[in-house]
C-alpha cells in the first residue's frame, strides 16, 4: 500500500476515534459558462458515528465492488445501482444537505466553491456535526487553499474552531460515494432538467441558497431552522478552479417527470418543493462573499 494512502487512512481512523458527533461526508459538482448558466453546489450526507461501518458495507454492496463514480456508472448504464444509492439515502438514518450558488460573477467557480463549502459547513455544525470529510482535490496547492479557507473562517468566527475537517479520497473512504450520488443527481436536475433521480429521495433533502441576491422562498425567513429531520434530537449543535467536474456530456437526455426549473432560472425560488426544502444560508451571503474576496483574491 502506498505510503500516502497509509497516512491518509491513519489520519481518518484517528479522527473517527476521537469523534462522537455525526460525521458529514461532502462532495461537489458544478456547471461552467461553457455548458450553460453557471452554478456550483456542494452536498453532504450525514452519518451517525455508530453507523459508519454498517453504512460503508452497504456502499460496497450497492456499488458491487470497491470503486464508484456516479457519472461513469450512468454512462455505463448502471442505473439500478444509482437508484440503489438514492434509495439508501432515503430510507436509512442519513440526512441529506446541499448548498447551491447561482449568483456567479465572471465564472469565478473557485469563489463560489468557497462560499458553498463555508455555508454548508456552518449549517452542518448547527445540525450537530463535529467532523467533516471532504474529497480532497488533486492539486496540492488547491488542498492547501481549502485548509487555509477553513482555518481563516474559524479564526473569523464563521465556523467553530472545534469543527474538524479531513481531506480524504473515495478510494480510502467509500462513504464519499454517497454525496457523489447526491451531487450528481441534483446537477442532473439543474443542468438538464432531469428530476427523475433527485426525486427518488421523496423530498428528503434540505437545500441552502447561497446566492447573494436571495429572494424569499416559500415564506422562510433568513436564519430559520431547517425542517424537522429524521433525527430531530440532532438539530441543535453540541458545541481552484475545481479539477474534476461532473460534466453533462454523454449523460443522456432529460427525463424531467414534470418537475422542471426553467433553463434560465435566476434563483432557487421556484425549486420544486416535492424535491426538497430550500432554506436561507446561516451566514449572510453578501458579507461572506466580501470577506472571502478580501482574504482570498484571485
């Protein structure tokens, strides 16, 4: 086994041994200007620590092997396996969150990524998570940038200094397959109006609107608590350029099942309620954006 893999696995095992709070596994997806209206999204699947081993075993079973990437699975016609993952997210004791940024200036996807990661991290912390596991990026400079962003956000008070961040890989932590499926499914809806996948969650999804030009969504006020979750006892907290786009190329035609957002959508105001609940972000979007630009300019 490669020494780097051993080190990453040891780091993750050590983090699990010290953690007693829910763990959030985070992945991302986006669309650049060359594909259409740009957007960025990050997704999280939250697993209780006592269920990690069991849930990881289920991932192996659903993938029918030790490797998984949803885009490739779709291109290979493994639709039953994708549906199996989504059903697992729906029926098991897992919470599903996504954060979406639609207000992207100058196709600055790296800035949008930082906004989504911090807004999502803050909401996950409020939900009760103590450990975040994100898929690390291929470039070492980009990985250092992620560490710097989280460190600066903690120092500034946007997130808690006690919230732990681990950068890992799907080859080491198979539970990263879960948000990969979630992000892919939501991207299908936003990019090609195909809601047939994300609708399999039956609305078991909370979406954070990270846009700086937020509009009132279904009467939800800024800072409102998220909807009643499958585990309400966890609702209170206890304490770039991306390298791997999930591209729509070769992903097939739309099968929207009638739950369509207009291709020229300007906000999440019209996101179908049957697919999930949209909430305001925990950090004021304009304030966070300005702070990020001042700390991490291009």
